[in-house]
């Protein structure tokens, strides 16, 4: 306020029960998804990742960090850690173009059937602020969680920092 | 409770009197029955007898006794509780924190434009507005604003929300939540709510918004809850 009036685009509603990945959800909302890869590396799992993926310390994991864009605006930074044993060769893909969700599903046959997510408040550090074109210390959602396949095995652990200016999280509950 | 007659112990006879008044609706669900003193005077029996009669109904689950407040009629329960289903669940960071709720405001008011639209009612129709402060170990965690159309729960005025949860009250009045749509945003607080939550004005908090629908797809409750991000987070469990 005080700096003039402008019309903000409606927030993208990220439905947490969606069976789609980010790109598909954004497209279904009539918006244009985009991704910039910040890094994509094979690394050894540390204690925290090992626990989440239920693998021994030092297991090979694929670490992928992307800035997610909606209509060209950087809205979130998503970092995923995937158990490489489940998807050898995944590093060959260009995830600025291909949806990770589709590659896991159709190339590796990994189907996400359940997950636990936790959402809290954080503030952007210097790197995050630069990637999201915001001030350092700006408040944001912090969302983390583990995704499980149909056997109940965890295959992906993610940490997302998202700007509430552009994204709203939603769930819908129905009585059985 | 079979065959209580005039020869039965007096506390059993009183128990059946109170039971039939509950069943006939003279003592409606959510309301307090007369105090022990009043019952003792009404029927000319001593207080110990009253206490035994009321105890029996408390044990049956027909009454709920609250220290210092009296005995309240428990109505029908909801078979399904949306709380038990998936959706955002608030988790307090501190371990073993004792949760508490304080009702700050409970009033009947005109819906006005915004809530008339949300509930699909007239601007001059009545709604209930409830403002509650939720605490953990006495520290403020969230301020919750709840709006309910008066047509759905007409007797809400008389019900002590320190005794019954809103879900229990819905059950008493046959209002059955079947669906809820919930969202999370980050917002800054206005001065009054900031003071209530003991945070600096301008500090960002989690805004949890929930629309609850009944089987006719009417909105029966609209809730906005401003929650301190340093005190809690929200979790969701998904299964497709």
C-alpha cells in the first residue's frame, strides 16, 4: 500500500491431495508452469535424508533443486532427494523440461500413493531470496514431506520453500 | 433401569425423573439441568440423593459434569467426525503442551454482506460469531474466528462452548458436516489479534480457513484461524 494500486493475479491453489505433479496441476489451473534447475547431483545421503528414505547412511541419492515458476514468476524452490536404487540413470534427464512426476511414474514405474506433509513458516535466506527475487528474511511457507509407493516404501523426500503471495495450500475432506 | 416404582430407592426414582425430562426435551442437549440445590428443593430430597441420581446419569453418558458449572445434557453424537479424516492437522511444536481454549466472544449478529454470501442467506439473517483463543501451556497459539448461520444451530446462545465442542453441538441438532474445504495462507495480523497472540503487529502468521458443508451442500461453518508459525505447524496425511 502507498505504492499505487495494481491487480495481483489470483493465487495458485496447490491442492495437497492432488495426484498430479506441480506442472500438471498448474496447467490444469489454466496457468503456465516452468522450472529452472538450480542443481542436479548424485550425492551420499546424510543422516536426515537417510532416515526419511529409510536407507543406510551414505546411500546414493539424486538431489534435484528447482525453482518453480507460474506464468513466468518464481513461486517456490523445491528440493527433492530420490533413492537412486529405484531409478538408475535418472540423472540423464533434463528436469527443467520434463516433469519428475512423469519420469518416475512412466520410466521407473514408481507410483506415489501416499505421503505425509508438514507445513510451517520460514524466512528466506540469502540464496533463496535471490532465486525467488525477494528480500532476504521475507516470510514463506516451508513444506516438507516423504512420498511412499504402493508397497509403503518411501522413495522421495522433499523440502519446498514457497511464496504465499502466489501459492495457497488447500485440502478437501469428505466423510466416508 | 427396569421397573423403578414408588418402592424403589428415592435416588433411582429421581434418576428416572431426570432421564425422562432429558428424553422429552425439557432439558435440551447442551443445556445445564437444575443445580443440586434446586433439585433437592424441588423434590424434597437431600443433596446426597440428588448427587447419586446425577452420578448415575453421568456414568451412563447422558450428562456431563463440569466442576463449578453443573451437569449438562449430552445429546446424540455424530456418527462421523470430520476431525478424524484427512485434512490439515495442527501440531504444536512443544512436546506435551497442555492445550487450552478460552471463548473470548460469543454473540448473535446480522450476517451482513460478506457472510450472507458465504452462507447463501440474507444480509439481515442472524449468524453466530465466536472468537476463541487457543493456548498451549497457557501461551497463546491461535485466535480462531468462527461463523455459523443461526438457522442451523438455533440454540447456540445457551450452550457453553467450554463444556461442549462445536462438533458435539452439531450432533445434538442433527447438523452433519460431510465435507470441508481448508486452505492455508500467510498473512500479517491486525493490531488487536496481534496483541491477543502476543506477537508484534506485522508479524506473519499462518491463516487457516475452513468452509464446512452439510449434506445439502450448505456452508454450516466458516472458520478463520490465525496461528503462530513459531508455535505450530500443520501436517497433512494423504492417501490416494
